[in-house]
C-alpha cells in the first residue's frame, strides 16, 4: 500500500534520509522508532505531503484517506460530540443536504448512502471513542472551549479516529494522554482494521499495538517483523553478525595487503599481486556498527539516609481552597525504600497529591508528618518553563555549585550528559529531551530522600527511558512515579496507589489487572488481543518484573555501599595526606620543631599505606559490583546496563 522508494531529504544541510526504502502492506500496523532528531516526524510529514523529498518517491493508492492529528486544538463553542461527528465530512454534508433536498430521486440516493456508511450509528461510535479517551457523558456535551489544551488535543485525536482513515499517522499520541487513555488507545489500535504508522517511544504500546517496527537510523529505514522486544533482539543479533563479518573481512584485507606489499616488486609474483589488487578493489566494505551512546542519568543517593516512615498522612485532606478539598481521608505511609506507582485518570488529583507529598501544599485538614531533615526532589513537565531560557546548563549548575571550580562543574555536567557541545548552549535552544534531562538533574542535584516524578518520560526516546529506568533502580531513596509509560511503572514500581473517588488508596492488583479494569470501564473488551499480543503472552508478568527489579536492588545495595565506603575512606585519607604535605612544605618546620616534622613524616607514611589498602578494597568492591550487574543482565533484567 505504502512504498518509500530511494527517499532522500535534507533539512538545513543535514541529510535525514539517504536513499531510504521501505514497503508497508495494507492493514499493517507499524511502529516508527529511532533516536530523537533522526527524522521520524519528518517522515510522517513527507508521507502526508506537507514536505517534498529532494529525491525518490512516496507512492500510495489513489484517493487514500490519510488521518493526521492537527496541531491546532479545537476551541469553538460546539460540544465535544458535535466536533467529533463533524469530522466525518461526508456524513455531515449528506445530513445537511437531506434537510434542503427536494428531488425525490436525490433524497433516495442520500438516504441510501447514509445507510451504507451507517450514519445512524455514528453518534454512539463517537461517544464510545470519547469515553475511551476519558470524556464521560456530561463532558461530551460541554463546549470544546471549556477544556484545557491537553484535553482538546484528546478531542482532536478522537475526531481523527472517528473518521477511520485508510492510513492513520500518529506522532507520539500518548504524550497528552494519561495511563488510562493510553491503555484504551493501545487496545483500539490493536483492533484497528486499516494501516497505522505510529511514532512512539512507549515500549508497551509498541509491543502490543503494532505488528512491525520501522527503524530509522543513519538515514536508512529497516522494517522488522514483530513488536519492539522482537525488533530489539533482531537488531542486536544483526549487529553481532555484522561485527563478526567485518572482523573476518578485515583479517582477509590485511592478509591481501600484506601479500601485495611483499610480492608487488617481484617479477615472478607480479601477476598474483595484480590479481590481489583487483580482489581488494572488488571487496565491498561492511559498514561498521556505530552505536549511538546514551548518556546515563545521574541520581545521587541521599547523603544521610532517614529512618522510616519518611512521610505519614493521617486523615489528611488537601486542596487549593480552605473548604474545597480535592482529596480527603488520606491515611498513607511512605517508607524510605518505597517505590510507588500512582494510578488514576487525569483530573482526579494525582498532581495535587504529588505536591502534598513534596510539601508544596499543606493539608487543609488532618496531619502530614515528615522528618524535618527530609529532602525532596520534584520533577514535573510544567517546571521546564521555569528553566531560565537565556542560561546555559553550566550556568544552572553554577547556582548549585558556587564554591566548586570550573573543572569540577564541567565534570559534573559531563556525567549528566552535557558535554562540551551542550554545556554552553542556552536552555531555549536545547531539545525537549535535553531540557527534561537538565531539569531532572537539577531536581536531584544534592541527593533527595524522596524523588517525585510527574510524567518524566514525555520527551525521552526509548533508549533514554531505559537509562532512566536503570538510574531509578540504582537510586537508594524512595520514589513516587506518575506516568503513562507502563514499562517505567513495571520496571520501577514495587507498589501501586490509586487516586479515585476523591481519595488515595493502595491498589492490590498489578498493571495488567488495572489495564483490564480500565478497558472494561471504558467500553472495550479487556480480553481482545491481536496475534502479536497472544504470541507475547509467555513473557514475564508485571509482577515478575517488579520482583526482579526489587531483588536486583537488594543484591546490589551492599556491594554499592562497599564501593561508596571505600571511596569515602580514600577521600578522607587523601585530605589528611594533603594537609600533612602542606605542613611539611614549610621548610622552617624542620628547624623550628624537628620532632613534630618527624611525627608528621611517619604519620604520612602510615596514611599512604592505608590509602593503598583502601584503593585495593575499592578495586575489589567495584569489580564485584560490576560483576553482579553483569550477572543480572544475563538473567534478562532490563533495569541494568547492557
């Protein structure tokens, strides 16, 4: 159905597509993946016709209806249901014409066509789509203008889904959805009867809702069968094979070059040397795999752990007006090692609860008990606006390290993922992912006891999300996560709380049970599965994933503690040695107090030996820590570095 033939496209001199080719059959659901900035959105705009390729062609059957969510959110006086129904222009036109037509023959044609397109069922179908995206019956009757931008974008998505185009193009559709809406969309797309191209970094969506992955890397397109997990496995296997072939070819090339260099000048071997030269020229080099590295996230552990509970709520209520609680009857306890995933539809009060836990809101009733020494790191998407647009990452870090040297600040920035090319770039010129990385770094700069994350993954690609998962699972403090990314919740949350009916309570099930519950409540069939989902049924459950993550943290904690302790001992000994060196550097000390000089010299020798022993312990502890991480990786734990 869709053919991309030798597609070439440049933007501002940068080559995004280099003779890229792919063919997608009708009815296939394809996830488009690639690193941020690789050109995924540009590809959709080329298919849509908004951009024209420099070379090559994009071919579609004539009159193919393409669905695309416009960037302008609806904001008129019409109700949500009216707006969605109006998206079907054929039905709207026929309904309007039916009211004014006078020719009996034409009236008959109109009603026959309305019957063919099942116009009578359109209102109920539109209502089901709106309900799936989080709009109840009362909300569907309200004007579009009454809703905020994020909710209006949901309405635009509902209108586009309602038209059922033959080719559906979606660009990060879950960015303005909550977990419940993302679960419904995942189920809807899995059962959609036409072709879908979806740009997404949601690993679970790409596992459940698509049957192929289109990978964009270094200007080329490669189509893989199956969901994201199968794509990742196949890509790694291909990389390993290419590396083996390249090594074999490099060995052969060196052998031929050595033969040529040795015998080229000898008349008796001249013909053989010439044949080797021709063979060398014919040898097509195998492209070296260039692995695009992802900078790790650095989340420092709290310098002084606190005893549990970190926070306790007793009969608490919270809101923005004294007598109007958003949430009430809160009786919860958060311990120092808790990993909580917060569930609940948007608008139920998740962000309000997060602010209460952070101390940014105080209870209007009941009590919130917390240690006076607790440090809380809070990350929320709206805080990205608080970054000073004209300040660079270096200047932001300067505010947190005023006493440090420039070398120390830049070393910290390098570990945070801001090297020479980005450390001095103004915040306004950073990408969304880079801004999120900087904000998270600033939020956790001094090692909080509690880290509260409100939708941290919206601007991160799949690899960066994996890096965040690894960082969270190595972090020693407590975590509270609000996210529509199921993979993040599965890999990092040990317990679930749900915000519903004006309060927050522990949720006893797992994410899969919550998914079935949400789909049932929103009118979808929780047992509906695509063939891809059935094939993946043997994968580890969400409970298994959380248990593995918790066990991995438990195994690694004492090893990491040993590494940290050895590092602290080395630093302490080094400081004392430096102080002694400073005293001994005064030549007058040997004349003024020779006995003290001898004592200091002997002490320095003992400290040097002690530091050497500490360094040996550090090397052993660090090796044990890295070996444990490697063993965990061998067991298939995605939360550890690969």
